[in-house]
């Protein structure tokens, strides 16, 4: 569920603007049951492809949908999926939430603040100001200055984060979401470079996403001016969600793992690991983007809904 209020007026304006036309509402309705590419949406709504593409950009900027470039018979096609089933807008910030109502706890974890790692070349990291470590030296990932990373890449291995879980004792967790901008890791970049990227919570594998490639056909929207044109430029924003019944990736079921299996009771922290399994079919590496690189102004975001 997406929570909006006067506490974040820019987000409120962006989302309500995205919902202000019938065509964009119709696009969200179409994406309720399945993912569609832009041509399929245009055909269903009897609109020009250019009009749909413009509306998709608005919905994507508001984070109401995700888009993913996938191989097609000619080039690539942009496939769209919906991020949220519900939107709650709180316009009276002085009024307390009803007893038993859903509460939201969020953590925006900088990608450089990992607590453990094990990586293999190609590997490296950079801040918005320049390279942090020498490329392809895994030992440098343990240097204290890694906390300044805004982009990070490695071919094999993982990075692991300790996330705080500051919710009231006895609260019942309804769902836990992890979203991040991510892609494969190829030399320079390669759109046809699949990678099986997995996420673990408290040591339990919650699901693997096969990223189609390492993207560099255009500059990332947030990349600093010094970043080379021939390097990785942007990733895709992916959201893993665990609830009482299953785990989904961008609202599509990806594994049977449930909240009960994550051992979240009576704890104030959890471990989140992102990486490549040693036996993965596609060991194409990982690029992780912070809020100053790529296309999305966020780090690794954890959202916990509880009551």
C-alpha cells in the first residue's frame, strides 16, 4: 500500500498528478491482472503508442508502475507492471490513526552501508564525486570509505545489510517490501547479459530475478557528469514483497516464502543479502544503484506494514 500525506508534499503532488487523467487511470486498471508492453496497452485503449509512452513516463516517475526492457523479435520492448494495489492519502495529519489501523515503517539504506560482503571481479564502487576504490580489488570492499558508495558492482558473491526493525513490541507485520535499482554486471555494459540475482532475508532465500542485462544505451537520469559514457548507466527498480501467503516480485508470485518463515518476532533488526548464488544458471553479476546514480532517487528501501 502506498501512503501519502502532507508530510511529503512533493510525493503527494507527483502521485496525484499521475492519477489526474482518465488515460493513466485506465492504464493502471489494465495492469491489475497482468503485465503488458506499451503496444498492448495502446491496442487495448485504442490510443497512439506515443500517447501511451508519454503517460507511462508520468506513472513511472510517480513510482506507480515499474518498466522493464525485455528482448523482442526486433530490438527490445518495454514491459509495464503495477507497484501498488492500494493508495491511502492522509489529509488530516493531526488526527490519530484508528486503533488497529495499518502503520508504515520505512528504512532507506545507503548501498555503501553493508555489514558484510564477499565479492569477486569485476568489482568496484564509486561515489558522486569519483571512484572510491581501485577496480577489481575485492579486499577494498572492506575499506571504511565504502560507506560513501553510490554505485557498486561485482561479478560474483554478495553484500549484506543489517536493517533496523523499529516497530512496537507485539505488533503484527502484514507485509515486508524491499525495493532497489539493480541490473547485471558486464564489462562496460551489455543489454544481453542475463544474471540470476537473489535476495535473502535472515538467511532465507526469498526469490531470484533473472535480469536481462547491464544497461548503458543512455545516461542514467541521476548520474554525475564525470561518469563515463561507456560504463553501466542505469538499472531497473525491482520490488520483492513478502506477506502471510507468498513472496512476489513486482506483484507476481516468485516463491512460497511467507512472513512466518522469516523469524521477525521479538527482534529489532534483520539481515538482507543481495547477490549471486554459486550454482546460479546465469552468473552475470550485480550493479546496485544509490540515490545519486541511475534513474531512481532512492537507496535500498525497506517498507514494513504492520498493525
